[in-house]
């Protein structure tokens, strides 16, 4: 029937026949490309169809308050022989316990015991889980909101100048932060924090840094605290401050230890705005690459990270819409009050 219609149409007007066939070809091509998820010309789509057809899963997040904070104020001067300076910043009275030369295997066994056996809420609980597999222990009482620097050093009679070649069986330093008051342990979901710190020695001169931070929860879980790659202004020192030789050496040492992460191909822009529209405020973190680079308006258009091109499996917002509105209202109020005339 269709063939008879086309023949009749061709005999009536060849030009009109060619036009009809061409339009049918365009429509069919658009439907086929759209069905298989391929790129469809914008002229064949409306604005609502330009959004990503496969929605990226939104990760369920639960907001918790972390009472612990730990920084290394002078990483360049730290060494196994000279010691290290730590600056704790806690919301409540805490106890800082430092374990030098802690066994790698025993530490990870202790984290599993926190999940399946008993909760590590005190230094004694961690020491029981470690079976005293460490060389030296130091302990400090930290007052609430006290940012006083604490100096940690191995005693001279320990006669330790390095912890052996890579891969090592002992971490140079483990810092444990626990709540000092029993009542505070009932208030916070996070009851302790374990920080694994690398300190340079004679055989392994990688600069001092915090390698891992584990947050231990009262319910028996623990989470590895990871850094987000923000597209906002940062006060951290630029990689341009170090020579290419030093950066390549550090990179090779990290790779030997199995701690090197993939470097993003593109340099992150120094802007608080969305890297796509350059207008909205960055609010979304993409997983697993951990780039925070998209605003609320652009997140729905991307299945790949616009910075590293890795496929996005999940995403989560840095703050809710309500918190954004409150921040915006507070900012407007601050702008208005200084100019108010009475």
C-alpha cells in the first residue's frame, strides 16, 4: 500500500516526492539516534529533552558533627629524629595519644575489631586491640577549643632512625583522638579519630603528611575521611612552589608505597563558581572522582565529570537548598546593615 502511494506521488510530482522522503528520513534518523542514546541534533529536540536521560544516583547523606580536628603546622621540619608538632582542634575536652612505630597489620585488625568486637572509645581499647605492637607511646590532654601545639618525639634511647624500606610493616606515627568525658561519648556519633601520619626518615624522605584519617562511630562503623578536589580558591601552597624534580621524586615514592592517586588531567580553576556555567555556586560533589565543580542547575546535565571525564556513579550536595537560602539571606543582611540610615 505504501509502495503504491509513493509511486503515485512520484508520478504526480517528483520534487514533492523527494521532499517527503527526505523529511521522513530526518524524522526516522532522529528517532533511532534518540532511542539508542546517541547524539541527536538540537533542531530535532526541545529544551526539556537536552537533560541527561540517565539520572545520576543521588547519594543518601547523613549530617554528623565531627568533634575532632588535627593539623601538622610545620611539616617541613618534621622527621623521625627531630620529632613532629601536632595541632589538635577539638569541640570538647579530648585525649591525644601518639603511637610511634605502630604495626600496620595490627592497626587494621584493630579497626575491624571496632566493627565486630568492641568499640574503640578510649586509648586503652585501642592498645588492647593492638596487643602493644608499637614502639613508644605519648599522651596529652587537650582542652576544648585549645589549639596549642603539641610536640611529639621518640626518646633518644629508642635509637630509631628509620622504619625500614617500602613496603613497611610499621607506620611511623599513629595519632588517636578520643573524647575525655564519658557523657560526651553519648552525645556524638563519632567517638574517636585515628590519623596515620608519615614522617620522613633516612631511608624514606617523602615529606611529612597525613596519609589516612579514620572516623570511628559509636554504632560500630568507621569511615575513611577523604579530601575533596574543590574548584574554589584555596590557601594551600601551589604545586608551582616546588621544583619538577621534587614533585617527580615525591610521586615515585608514593607509587612505591601504593599511596599515589591519579592526578587530574586538567588543572582545577581558582573559582568558587560552577566550572560549566560560571554563574551558580559550586554545591555538588561527584563520585568516585571527588571533584566538587557543579552547581544545582548544571548537575542534571552530566553523566561524566566535566573536569576529569570520569563517569559519575553517585553525587551528593555540600549543603541543602534550605541552608543555601539561609546563607544567602545572611549575606544580604550583612550587605544591607552597614548602609542603613537611622
